[in-house]
C-alpha cells in the first residue's frame, strides 16, 4: 500500500466512512477506490483518472486535494502538466481520425446524410399535416358560417310563409264557417218530411245507401222520376243534382235500413218518427245568407212567395209520387215474402 493510499484510507476511517459510503457519495466504483488505497494505479483506465479520482477522494474525506495529487505525481514519476499535455495530444489525434474522410463513395455519402434527410422529411410531413389541418378547419368554419346564414334566411322565409298560410287559412276558415251548409227541418206532413238546405253550393250531390239491409228507393227531380231501384245491403247510389234545381224528393222504402247524405253531410231523418218505414224526403236547396241580407217589404214578399211555391211543388210531388211509391213498395214486400 502506497503512502498516499494509506493517508486516504486513514482519513476515510477517521470520518467513519466505508468504501460503500464513499462509492455512494463520489460515484466512483468501489474497485477503483480500493486500487487507489492500495497504490495499484494500473487498475485504473489511466493516470488522468488516477489523479481525478484521488482528488475527489481527498475532497470527500477532508484532505487537501492538491497535496494528494502532487504526491501521486511523485509516485507515478510524472507531473500534472505532462499528463494534461498527453491527454490533449490523445484527444487531438482522436479528432483528426474522426474528421478524416473514410470513404467518398456515393453509398457512404448517402449513409452519412441519411439521418439528415430523414429528419427533413419528417419536418416537412409535420408542417404539411399542420397546414392541412389548419386549412380544413378554416374551410369548415367558412362552410359552417355559410350554412348558418342560409339556415337563417330559410327559417325567416319559412316563418313568413307559415304566417301567410296561417293568416290565409284563418281567413278561409272564417269564410267557410260563415257559409257552412246547414240542413234545417221545415216541417212534417204524414210520411212526408221537408228539409231546407241553407248555404248550399251551386253543385249538389245526394247519396243513398243501405248500410243495414235492402231498400227500394226512388228519386224525383222537379216532380219527374229520374231513378228507382233496390239497394242491397252495402250498396250506394249517388245523385248529381242538376244546376238550378230547387227541390228533390226521395222515396225511401225501408227507412231503418237506409242512410242519406247531402254534399257529404248526413241527413238524420230518423230523428222524427223513427218507427215509420216508408217515407218521402223533400229536399229544398236555397241560400239563407241572401235572404237574410235583403231588407224591406220586397224581401218579405219574395220570401213568402218562394215558400208558397215550394209548398205547392211539394204537394204536387207528393200527390204524383204517393200512389206509385205505395204500389211499388207493396210489390217489393210481396216479392220479399215469396223469397
């Protein structure tokens, strides 16, 4: 063991440090610390490391590092200056070797610049991706703004249209309510039932049907028979009332099996004398609004005259149709009984 190594070891022990403690604090491998204490400098990578490790060892145990290094130089037989010069020369030689071109072939150049090329490609790809994302977001925001503007315009237009339609619909509903068709009972005479159709349209339709059984029916327009026949259960017959017609008479052979609709509105003729099987329905078409709109004695006289004419027409139709209806219905009943 050298004098320097013994001095370092004694100082370490005096400090109460083990080699493991010293290794932990200096980060110098334990085997190098042992080599310094034993003076086995050849176990270290070089004289430079001997001096460096010894200096750090001395500082840790509280000795003067410069004195320790000088004593090591004496043991090694070299000075610190010479060691530094040797180390500098060694480093210069290594740098020259590294800077010397080893191979000037194209493949060598490619290998040399390949990392740089890869880095450049990666950077360009990243920049391209960032630009594409930014451009996409810009276009998306622009399109979204256009869509929002279009939506606002469309919504505004739609609201205006709906408001216009709503106003128009209300106007039409108000108008239609004021001109809504009404079926008013005008009187009953035996088996004859008279109804006035107020606010009737210019073109009228009457539908006969037999939903609850068969029935023989007949239709008279202005006192003239225009149709007669037997409706089986489920059958329907529609009468297109000629324009200008003021009265239509229906002869119903089986009231309980029959149904009548005027312009799509059901005529509840069974509300009066429901037990009556054979009946005549006199339907008068007129416009109550025009009558209500007329004032003075002239309107009153016209109304009385119209009512008188209607009653006369009904009486004439009843006299003409009565016997035919009864005879035909008796024949129908006899045929039904024979079946």
